[in-house]
């Protein structure tokens, strides 16, 4: 009799368990884990990362390498696992300068006009060694803007041709409301014009200043060190080595090109005035005219690395799903010129030694917990964020674990300043499920949480968002010391930084012990 009652009770409890929604019985972090995140440990981490010895952790630099080594030592000391045998995910950055031999020729009616580099034409940035030969077309301002009822490429076939376009937008000096009047739109930049021409199959882009707006048509393009005696050899910024490889070559040309193609600057001026007045394109092909363009560059390559630490999940199924907790550990270096005694180092204590310290402290809390999370957790510190989100761009293009198995990305950037009890949740409307988990966790921490999408593209979460990964960006806001030498460790609110890390830890613990999948809204 007792045995049958016992069996019935077991069956009843089993049914109840099936009826309870997944995630309700998720583990709660124990006290040992929670003790891993303290103001004191945050001060220790930030104190090293933002010390003068690291000279602002520029990407690339020896200071950045020292920071990476420090983070990896901390992960190793916590017994976090490496990934593929390493705590580093290396990637290359390139600094490009013009090489010798660049040329531009206009061949018309058997006559060849050779234009010298610098005075006759100047390539734009993100130029790579490329050659082009083909016909040329004039395409006004090089803009296709349906919302403004304007298309310079209407009825014009530029496939396999070079395209000559004006800088900026039509009627840019008018007070009227064509486009946005005097306020430039995204169509005005060379990058936009280059992409538009390339999308239509053009093989090269030539840009000329509008003669009605500029006293001189002297080509400027990009200020290459190779073309300027006063430009330091290291003035060119590092970028991702593959940046611009698939873009068409683009150069700025001047008066010699205008005379060779139009006969005079006055004829081009008349065309500009007509376009600006009529708000209609005046595009055409140059019959029997060829362009020959050769651009050559030399590249200096440097390796940097994202830093990774890994905890494998305990659940045999859920361990194949990944939670990423990340921050960028680089900053912007130091002033090349300063007076003796002046502070010249951009220490980056808040930006972003604070977020980096938060990730290390959260990793410490996970490592100190008495039980492992069900899902796997990847702690990921990015290089090159200040240069253009390079580290996260590389990771999302070359993920260590499949992005389709990445259930969420939690990003910490600048978490140690401003009001002690306020925190911004950037992306709350884009990832409402993660925001809800954070708000529930905040009942323990009690921040005033502000939804904020004003810096959606301003940190490494953005590259994950573009790939459809749910995310949350924890951000305490900008301040007067942002990218200034005053962003020092003595101005950090260590109690606040620790509380933010605790909030993210509680959020991460819930996600890592859940079996749910979360919504991300990738459309506006």
C-alpha cells in the first residue's frame, strides 16, 4: 500500500515538473561566486590596465600586448580553458602607403594625357594595388536617392567603365529644401559614391570638386605620407588588412582632367549649374575616350589579438550553446607631442579598462561558483575597438564557436563613471528578452536603468547584432574625460563598476542556466 502511494506521488511530481515553464528552476549563483566581484578586485584590474606603464593600450602597441598577456594570465589562474589551445585569437592589421609607379592616363582621339600623381590625381584611402582600363562616363554627383527623387545613374550604363562625379550633393549651398538644404546627407561622402558606382559594375571612380563651389580644383584625395615631406611615416592609421579589397579604386582629379575631358573648367561649371538649378541629372558617356589607371601600395602588417577564456557547460546538450561576455581592452595611446610635466597618456580607465575589469571579474565569479553553468560561456576581450570595432568584426567573421549557437552577447563598455545609481541599457528595444532578464536581476542591484539606443553602433555588440545575435550593451555614459588624458583610475567609481559587473553576472548566470532562445529585432 505504501509502495503504491509512493509511486503515485512520484508520477504526480513528474507531471508537475513537465508543466512548469523551462528556466524556472535555473540555478542561483552561490555566495562563493558572488564574492568574486568586489570594488577591490575591480580596482586591482583597472589599476593595472590603466597604468602609465601601458601607455594607453593603443592598437597595435607593446602596451596593448602587455594588457593581453595580463588578461590571459588572469584567465589561466582561474583555470578557464583556452580555445583551440590558446588564450588568444590573433588577427592582422595593416598600414598602407602609396608605392611608386602610380599612373593615370586619358586617351582621347589618339592623344594621351598623362597625369602625375599628387598634382594630377591623388588616390583616396583604402586604396589597394589595382589596375583599370576602360571607357569613362560622367555621372553628375554620383547619387541614386529615391527618397529625394534623384538618380544620376538613370539610363546610364556604367558597367566596366570609370565614372567621373562631383564631390558632395547638388545645390549644397542653397537655402532650399532639395535633399536637406545645406545639411549634408549620407550620399555626399566619397565612400557612398564609391559603393554606389561599384554596385552598378563600374570599374573605377574619379572625383572632382565642383567648380562653382571651390576656387581651386587641386586634387587632395588622402594625405599619404609618400606624397608629403611633412607627413610622418606612421601617420596612416592601421585598418583591417582586407578592408577595401572588394571596392573599386577611387581617386580625386583636378583641372588637367577637366580640360582633357570637357575642354575647359567653364564647360564643367555650366553643367554643374544646370544640375543644381534643374535638380535633374545630366549624365553621359565620353565617346571614344579611355581611362588607364594604375595604383600601387605597400603594406606594413602587425598582429594583434582578441583574448579568450572558456568555461564548458555542464549540460550534455546545452553545452553546445554559447554565451559571450565581452568588452574591448584597447584605448587610444598617448600624445606624440607634449610639454615636460604634462599628462600625455590617455589611460582609458573608464574606456575601457572598466568594462575589461568587469569581464575578468565576472569570469572570476563563474570560476569560483560551486557548480558549472549548463551552457558554455566565452569571455572575450577585443582589440582594435577604438580603430573601428576591428576585434569584434574579426571575431564575427571568424567565430571560435558558431554564431548560430551563440545565444547572447553581453557587452561592457565604460561602466565606472557618472551617476552612481544609473546605468544605460543600450539595445533594450532590440533584445527585449535579454533586457527583461537584466531588469529582473536588477531587483537585487537596484540601478535606475535607462533604455538607450543612441550609441547602438558605438561598441563591439554591434557586430554581433548585425549577425542576428541577441545582445545587451551595459554603458554608464560619456563624460568630459572621454578620450582625454583625464580618464584616470582615480576618477573611477569602483563601487558602481562592481555593481554593474554584478548585474551582468546575475544576467549571465540566468542565461547560462536557461534553455530558452531570445528575440533580437534587427529591423527598425
